[in-house]
C-alpha cells in the first residue's frame, strides 16, 4: 500500500511539473552578447546559446547556412555551434525559434574580427573622460562596420552566466563612451584588413589584476593570497576573481580573435609578484576560453609626482618579463606618448591603439610589412669604465633626436647610481655608456624610474623599452626567451666535481646542505657541475664546446670575482639563490657567459670566493 501511494505521489508530481511547464508562459532568452548589430568571428566555429523552456526544441537558422535544432536541457540551457563564412560587411540575420511558439531574430549581424579589450582605467577611458584624440575622432566620419559592446561594471563571488550590455554601430554617439584604446585598435584593423571589426570592452578603472584572475587558480598560491590580504584595493568590495566572474565568464563562449590589455597601475604596491600574477591570469583565461588566445598588452606609462620612485618601473620590468616568456603575447611601450608625467591617464590614445594593432596585424594576420617589435635590452658588457649595451629587435639601428641621451645611469659596486652619458655605435647597433663618476661600472639602467621618459628610438620611430642590467629583492628579474639560451653539450675535465640537476631543491655544494631556491626559468632542465664550498684555489676545470654558442658559469659578484670574471659577460636578469644556515641571508649568484666556437676549450676561472665558479650547461659530459 505504501509503495502504491509513493508511486501515485510521484506521478502527481511529474504531472504537476509538466502542467506547470505547459501552462507557464513559454520563453526564449539570449545572452546580452548575442544581439542586433553584433559581429561574429569570421571563418570560425561559433557558439550561440541561451535559455528556453525545459525539454523544448530550439532551431537556429543563420541567413548564410542551414538550420540547426537542439533540445533544451532541464536546466533551461541550450547551445548550438555554427560555422561562419569568410568576413563580409553584408548584413546577416539569425533566427531563433522554439517549438513552444516563441521566436527571436537577431539582425544586422556582420562577419569579421572580434577582439576583447580589458584592463583598468587606461583601457576604459573614452572621449567622455577627456581623451583628446578620441574627442577629435568624434568629429570625423566613423566606420559603421566597427561595432561596439561595453560590459557594464560588475563584481560577483560566483560565476555569472550573463552580463549587461548591448551592441552598437560605431558612430559619434556610441563611440563617445567607448574605450579610446580599443576604438583606435579596431579602427586600424578595419582599415588594413578591410573587414568588419567587433570590439568588446570589459574594463574597470582602479582594478588590480587579482580581481581579473579566477579565484580557484590564484588561491593555490599562498604568496598571492597573502599579498591580496594586505592590498589597499582589498577593502573596496572586490575579491580575488570577483570581476572575472562577472565580466569575463559571461564572454567565455564568444569566439574572439584575441585580447588586448592595459592594466598594472593598481599593482605597484605588490610589483614583485606582478609578473607571476600576470602570467597566471593569461594562462587561466586561455584555459577558460579553450585556446591560446593571442594577448597583446601595454606597458604602463611613466607617471610620477616626485622623483626617486621605482614601483612603476618594477611593474614595467615585470610586464617585459611576461612578454619575453609567455607565448603568443606582445608588449607595447608608450613613454613617448605621455604628455603629462604627473597624470596617470595619458590624454592621447591613438598611438597606443595603433601599436597594439601592429602586433595583431603582424602576428595574427601575417602582415609583416611594418615594425611592431620594440627594441629590448639583451646584455651589458663591462669594459673598464664603459658599458657596451646590446639589444634585440634593433634592426635598422638606434636613433636619438637630441644632442644627448636621457635616462642613463651607472653604478659601481656601491650600487649608488649616478647619471651617465651614452653614444650610439652605429657599426653594431650597440649603446656605449660611461660616467666620469664611475671608474668600474657594474650595472647600467635606462629610464628605470617611475617618471623617466627617454629619447632612444629605433629606425621606425618606436621607443626603446626601459631596462636595467641589475636586479634587487623588490622585483623578480625579467626573463629572456628560451631561444636566447645556448643548449649545447659541453665536455668538462677536472677533479672534485659532480654533475647535478640545476633545479629548485638541488644542493648547490657537495659539502653543504644549501638547496637552490630560485633558478631562472629559461635554464630549466640544465645541469651543473657541483663542487665543495670554500676557497678552492686548486679546483680547475677545462670545458670543451660541442658547437658554437655560449659557455655558462654561475658566480657571485664581489671583490674576489670582479677580476676573476674578466672576459665573462653577465646574463641579463639571471639571479640564482640558495638557502644558507642563516635563512635571512640567502646566497645570491648570477649566470655569466662567454661566446665560443665549436671545439673551443675554455678554462673556468679559479676563485677565492666561497661559492667559487660553477659550470652550467644543457648537457655535461664529465671526465675526471
């Protein structure tokens, strides 16, 4: 009897639900990102989705193709995939029809290139905020094949399914409040590609990178969690991932050609972590979007109200490190576009958008007829009282439009920097730097302060990216690309050594329990020739190169090694650390190299320093 009663009640419940579904007003809803005047990514598989009555059937009919029908889940969600045609300015329609006699038609759909524009206020600011060249742009005839969508600012502790916003045809009215950087980026793409461009602006002034990063990913890193707890922005109601939840998650099913990003000013107070956090955010977004989304970003502009600060310079250094190490990224430096160094919001954005578009045109669309990679620091060679600075991407040479080069500094072992002079050596595109106050320089800097604006450019007129050859505890060193590292095999002959893995946790010395705690990522997988700590004046090693490239060694720089390392060049930003008996005073070394030819033999310097000289190579064949 009880079983019969239970079955009867179950049937009544099902009938009630069915009746409720049948008797309730049917519905068919689309997300905000799918609407009139939208742009769909050309020649791609795009997802169209929404909500409708449970168990209903929804048919999606694009004007360019065949209809697709899907059954709605009991959670009211449905999704279809469509293949889009090649780019076209011909207006298309997409009809959505439910078998519950509810329909929607999205009109004036263009097929072209769709880009995500994100970050904080320098991405968000528009003509309405006083951006000068954007206000001027509103007076011109604007391209109606550019379409604009702005995500309304929002924050949520949970992942949102939808956002607030709508597509608009680009004109003086809709563009007035749209991201100026995003607009100028899209304008150049539209002009040079001859295609419609859709721009989705999801940015918010004052936001630190933590709120744009998925909480589940960032909260795995105790350093980042601790840093966020002391962050000045933490008390504004934001939390790790909260803006990502509300302003990025609703866009994850949108097919984007790539993303542009302008942010970093709100992370000056924890600049040392910014590079790791930025990398994490990019990688997290790519996992969420399900592809290696091309990602191009702006190095924050010079800004200072007083001299002496370097927190902004540290953030810029971290950004340069990300550009050098994270695949499918690119960075633009904009010191020459700053009209007022005391204003954190430069008033001109056209040059910023154009430079970002240069990366997209060159890397995504294969248009290589212009220079978009800016000159970056490669290495510094110290020769008596001079420093010879070498660069990457300096094809065509360097230029200085003024009688003297601004922003150069040198220091000796005291690490007290002083102004320096510089001269361009046109024979090899290097920069020679010196100062009468420094007889034995150990480090060189260019525009490494919050407000410094230099005057070094390449032949295309792009500014040289600020740099320094030294590093300190406040910033993790920028990393060079993996392809800049020589990975040749070497043969080492000597006595008193042992080949070990060069990795965090490996004991650096044979006679000390001093594990490595920091190693440059680009030397991951290398091997080292470990030896005893102490004055090993009799410890000799001859190295033979198997091919042309660089022979590397690790050493501390002090009064002993300055002379011993003569002829060896310090690898840019290659700091290595190991724990000592006093955990507050780690051992700190750097990588040095010497260019060699195949078969050439090199004797490692014999050192009086406690840490000695340690061979580093991708593969070591050790012969006693």
